[in-house]
C-alpha cells in the first residue's frame, strides 16, 4: 500500500498527473466511502427492483382487471419518462410528504436521499424486470402449471415453487442486460446529492483541480464494476442451469 | 380439451418442455443486448391513465393552495411557455431537449455506423480496436461521459483564422452522441451478423468483391432491420437529455426548477410541475415508441 501511494506521489511530482485519491489519505478515505456507497446503492436497487419485478409479474397474471391495468400503467409510466426526472419527482415531491424526526437540532426525514434513490431507481428498473419476468412466465408451458394445480398447489404456491424458478432461468439473459443498465443508472443519484462515486469524484476534482485524472478513475471504476457484474451473472446462469431446460 | 392433450402426450409427441421457448427467449435477450434495446409494449389507453393522474395531482394541489396566492393551475399555465420554449420564445427549455436529442442522434449515428462497419472489418487490429471503443462507451454511465465532455472540452475552438465558440448545449450534444455512437455501432454489427451467411456466400459466388457485397447486398438488407432499434435508441436518448440540467444547460428541468423558485418554492406546486414535466416527456416519446413497434411489425422478415 505504501509503495502504491509512493508511486502515485512520484507520478504527480514528475509528470503532474495528480491521482490524489491514491496517495492522500483524506481523499483515499472519501474515495473508499464513495465506492462503498455506490456498491451499496447498486445492490439495494438491484434487490428492490427484483422484488418489484417478482411481485409485478405475479400481479400481471391476476384475475382482477383493475390490478392488471394498474401494473400496466406503472410499467408504461416508468418506461416512457426520463429516469432523472423520476428521481427528482420522488425526492422533491414525495420526499416532502415523509414525516421528519428531530436529529439533534435539525429535522431529518425518515427517508433520506439514499432511500429515495433506491426507491425510484428500484421502481424504474422494476418496471423493466416486470416485463422480463412476465415473458419468462409465458415461456413456462401450461401443462406444467396444470400439473402443479393438479398436485394441489394454490395459484401463489405454484407461482413460488414451480413457475417462477423455471421462468427465472429462462429470463436470466434479459435480466442480465437490465441489471447492467441499472448499475449505470445509479449515477443519476448524483442529482439528489447521494454521496456516491460520481458525486464524490466531483468534490474531489473541485478540491484538487484534477478533472482528467478523476475521469480516468471514474471510467475504470464503472467499466470494472459492469465487467464484474456481467461475469458474476454469467457464472450464476451456468450454475443454475437445469439439464433439458434450455 | 384435456382429452386431446393426454392423447397427444401418450404417443410419440414429446411433452412441450421449456426447451424451444427458452431458446427463443435467450436469443431474444442476445439480440436485445446486441441492439441495446428494450422492446416497448405500449397501448393507447395508458396515455389516458397518465392524463388522469395529472388531473388528480392538479386537483389536489388546487384544494391545498391558500386562497390569497396564485392557484397551481394558473401558475402552471403561466409558466408553461417558459418551460417549453424558454424566455421570449428562444429555443431553450423543452425545445432545447429536442434539439439536443436530434443533433446527438445525428452525430451519434454517423459515428456509430462508421464504428460498426469497422467492427466487421477484415483487419484484426481495426476490429479489435473498434470493439474496445464500442464496449468502453457502451458500458460507461451516460452521466460520466457527459461530465467528461462538459468539463474537458474547450469552450471555444481556435482554428487560427476563426474562433468557434462551443456553448454548453453543444457540449451536451457531443457528450450524448458518444454513448449513442457505441450503441448504434452494436446495432450495425448485430444487423450484419443477423443476416444468414448464405447471403455472403452467394454474393461471393456471383463474383462480387467485398465492398460490392457490403454496399449492394448486405447493407440494404440491414437497413430495414436497423430502423426499429435506431428509433428505440432515439427514445432512450430523448429520455436521457434532462441529465444535462445538472451542468446548468437551460433545458426543461432547469427551467422547471427556476419557475418553481420564482413562485417561492410552494410545496403544493411541486407535484403539479414535476408531473407536468414527466407528462411532456411522455407525450413526446410515446408516439415515437409506438411508431417503432409498428415499423418492427412491418419490417419483420422471415428468412
């Protein structure tokens, strides 16, 4: 670690390339905190969007017309409006309605900017996930569903134990695409001051006047994160494969 | 019905397991990854629901608003021209969103087609290099690319005899055209690869050289296939343009915030203005998304 820091310090002294995040302990701490926030944000959004997709796809097959229409409206709304405006809408409009508590002299809302970023990005990606899961469910043959109900499964049980596990495997490739997209979209949380990578990088280059260097770091960070996600998903896909089921 | 089914199974016919459908889903996802598009499935009545939501928001805001101040609906009517066209009808506000998306699409397409053709080059270094460029710009977040261009691109270009000023919105155009370029490049590559190899082989047997094959046989067939994903990418781009409000480009989100500020940031105005903002973006992208679906159905060729 020492050697690493010394190398970048020397790089700065000799060439003027100021990678302050790698030798200045203060900037390094900020950078690591931001990295951690981005990863936490991405994972939280990912899980939330998967839950939304799971529930949404189930509700889309509901008997009630009203439920189906509400879900369809939700999907259309989130797919055809800018995600950035959605975040602003959630944070400024709905954030206003959340009750506050006294946090030592000032009022703090129960859901902060991080929470709103997770909710709005989760709903955004969830709209896509719902569609993806639905197409996966359509791929499950009707005879399988009938067999499940013949064995005494209720609609919910057959969804959880039979249909979804099969559908999930079918739609993993499409899900993969969407999750990569979601990971890239977490940068939009910048707009509501979540201290994630983009936001902190902005602070760091404002303090150190090293925009090009921080840009390089940002690109490597995000492209690397996407690469890890794609690699992990494809591994998972291989692991979950059932022989004879595509 | 059930009788038919069991009768079918008992003989040589296999029970329909997931296999064919799963394979279809997988190839569909591969295509989507290549073309970078989501197939939108939209119905006209969704727009009616959205409008009802808007009316509901306005109505509830009207009820909450204090009597002595300007009512939310009046405030919205007052500021609508400002949000759509900016002050004095100059082309800012929402019209700037459209202008940015239009030019970014134009530059992105020209660069993307070139990059896509480089991706199918016969020279290995060209193919590798263009592949790396494509993957790099596809997998970086749009906001990071936008920041890079906004902060690192010069505010004017000195050509020696003439100095060309580069305003903020023009930088935003360049910033947006980079990810569009990478994605269009993939669209081109995907379209070329989706053609059956028999097309290449029969062209070769008819003594077409590579350039002739590309221009006279392959690309004309690809053109039709590329249009629906191309339009879809335009929709995605149009929905990304509000991002440049972060850098202070005077587009619709910036102006909405300013209008709200001018009205004293009254909390009951916020939902009205933001839902209005969402609605105008929806009204713009929705018909285009519908159109791309229609074209897709029309161009669906079975080979």
